[in-house]
């Protein structure tokens, strides 16, 4: 897969070769799940590079000499940048960096005893928005694009004994050929916004594995380069060698569900490489217009949520995630739509423990460059990396392949291919997207639905389309042959702004909105879920009225993630018996 790297002509052979390898999809990934490495989080330096001078001048080859030892002038010195924490979003670190969209250079040193012939050394990045190029001791070790998925790069040949210098070029430019493209309704944070870790493995190690209950058995596939690892699930009496990495076990586990989120401790080992995970077994499928979890119909009640925090932007921590899950439960919900890009991997792990169902998605959002093969490769790579990362998480039941994309033949082809990829990579989950409405006939209808298991319906009747009666008209006029989830619906409200005269942006109007929504949905037997848009107010520079000032105010809770608006209680009460 060639990539239009504007700087490819500037680099030597190993850059070009590793560059193309670095863009490859999930197949080149190793998944460190269940293993511990050496964290490289903490203090790095950061230097802005708006003209990408660093790639032209090959800053990654500069020495670390202190200024007093310089013999010729230079425009960058790796040790001389601003000191910043990793993970972080640079936008919130200095006022003058808030709206910076461009390239930066991260740099840090770490000591190491050096590579050894029988070991592999993997640099693992939780995510870098949007594109990253990684250099260790002046050598290019790999690149990645896609702002929210992990990537692993083999650093064995570049690692040396003693002091090692790691430099990462990260750029978050909005471009029409990217995923998302240049126009979207959230803040364009940039940076190494998830952790960086150095893993060390024996030559023969567990690259990744998947385990699931599917077609009446526990099925395991482990990618260990063709060797045969050992699987232990003590509570199920399983202790077996997986011949060639594969195994099928006719066990009868207790199924995982929101009410009983049962997880099993499993251990997969290949010699000294031991992977320990906690895994839930469950079955999710559609039956006509119903969604079945472990054979029983289920209604998904919950909210959408962005990764956005007043203080940390895109960076989540365990407390932030635990609060998110607790708020959904307090709403009387069982479901979170992780909008509109892959969230921190801890969300699915903690949702497994808490018993919250998840819709995870890639940012094929609005007007993507559907005619561009490289854009498709980027979108598919993000999808495959998301699936590879969360494949063993019981809480994830839906892969979302897009959101509100205008109906064209190119869009239909692009997104149908993505849906097929999701089904091929993972036959154990459902595939959905926020689909379109046939406005002429005024019914839920989208050519893309044929490629999906569940139809997502973003509708704002009562807000952008003021008359709530149109929602009932749309539902009565539609005859979908598969389940529909209201994948978004909401209204803005400024926390504390009250008026009972129907005025927009008041808490009272937002609360009334949700009472009307649930009332309109009652009795529609093919609507199997509602995801309120959304849990918390979030930053969006598209929103500039006196009520918004750069924030989208549709949160049920304000951006402090504590101040509940009237709508929080209104929704909780309205859908209690729905
Ligand atoms: C759209 C879109 C969201 C957006 C929301 C809104 O449906 O999917 O990303 O934030 O509407 O207008 O608030």
C-alpha cells in the first residue's frame, strides 16, 4: 500500500520501506493486552514545527549536544523544547497552543541495556492524533495515521545500550482526504493523547488472540507465528494446548450481561510470554427487528459520549471513565455510544466489569472523500485496528462504520465495504451506522441498511426540526426489516438557564424534549434503543452563539461532569418503564 507521504522523497531507503509498513493495517499489529511493559509516559519535550522543517532538515538525526558545544547554528534541539506531560493534548498545555493545527516534535530519552538477539522490542502507542512518524536514535522505525487507534512498531534494530533518544513527529492537520475530514463537530485536539510503552518479548511470542462464545462453543484463535500456546481458564476447567493457535471448547460458561457482568480469568502462555485477561462470554444477534442478547430481546437505553474534558481534552483516565459508566447506570441506562472515534481502551475493559453495552465506531463522519482509495485505506485501517484492539471485550456489541453521510453511490460502496470488513474481521458482533431518512417519502430508508445489522437513526425532531409530531409520522410511515436504534437525539441547554416559556437553550426546553421523545417512541416495536445526544457538554468551535462560545451544550450534564441538567432526571423518569 503506497502512501502519499509528501516527504517520502526526502528520506533514505529504510524510511520509505518502514514508512509503508508502518501504515499497514491491523495485521501488522501486535496487541500487548495482558502483558506489562516499560511505560515511557511522563516528561517529554515538545517543539512546534508548522512548516515540517524537521522532516526536511532531518532533525531526528541531530545530536544532543548542549548549546555550548554547537559548532554550527541549528533551528531545533531535541532537548530544548517545552517540557510537557505525555499523554496529553498540546492544545490545553499553553494558551498560545490552543488552536494550533500542524506538526510538533516530541522527544525524550530513556536508558536501556540494549537489544539482544533472542528478544524483540516493540514500541506501543495508545494513539496519536492524527499522524505520527517515530524515530529512535535517529532511525525511522515506523509511521501511523488515524488519530484514535493504537500502533506497535518494532524498535529492535534501533535500540542501543545506554541512553536512547525517542522522537515522534505528530501532526493533526484537518484535510479533506482524512478520516474524519476537515469539518466535524468536535475539537481537533492534537498530540500523543494515550500512553507510550516499550514492550520486550521473546522471538516466539503471542502477537494477538481472540476468544469468544460463537456458534455454541468457546472459540480461540491465537496468532503466535504458527506455534501452539497453552490456554487456561481455571473456572471452566480448561487447560489445553492450542494446536497451531486454534481451539474450540464445548464449555458452558455463565453468560455476560449488563445485569450479571460475569468475567473469567484466562491465561494464554507461550513459554515465558504469558498473557492474562478477563473475558466475558455472550451472544448478540438480531432476530427480525429485535436485538437478542444471550437469546433474550434487549432494549439499549443510554447516551452518546465524546472524549472531552475541560482540563485534559481527549485524554481520559480511569476515574473519568468510571464516572461516565456510573452516570449511564444512574440514568437507568445500559448502553454507551462512544462517539465518533475509537475511545480509550480502558472504556471497554471497565464496561466489561460494570455491565455497560457499547457501540464503538470510526470517524467516517459527514462528507468523507469517498472517491479516494487512500481515504478508504485509512478508514479501513482504523476500523481493523479498533476491532483488533477490542475484539475480546464482551461489552462491545456494535461496530459503527459511519455517521450521517450523504447518500451517493461512492458513499454506499465505501461504507458497504467497511461493513463487510467488520463482519469478516469479527462475525461475533453487529454492524451499524447513523443512517439517513428518505425525505421525499418521509420514511426510515437508506441503501446502506442492506449492509448493516442494525439501523442507526440520528433524529432531532423537537429541536432542529421543531415539530415532535413528525417523529411519530416518520415512525408510522416506516417499515424497516431490521432493528432501529435512535443513535442520536438531543437539544442544547445552558446549565442554570431556566424559563418555562419554551425558550431555546433552557434546561426546561431540553427536559421537555426528552419527555416528548420517549412518548413518541413508545409503541414503536422496531425501535430497540435510544442513545441521548449526549452525556456531557463538549468543545466544538462550530458553536459560537452567546449560549455556546465554543461548546456544544447538548449534554445532559454540564462540562464539569457533575452539574446535572433537568433533562437528566426527565429522561431517567420518562424511560423507566420503556
Ligand atoms: C449530529 C452529529 C453530532 C453533532 C450533533 C449536534 O447528529 O452526529 O456529531 O454534534 O448532530 O448537532 O449536536
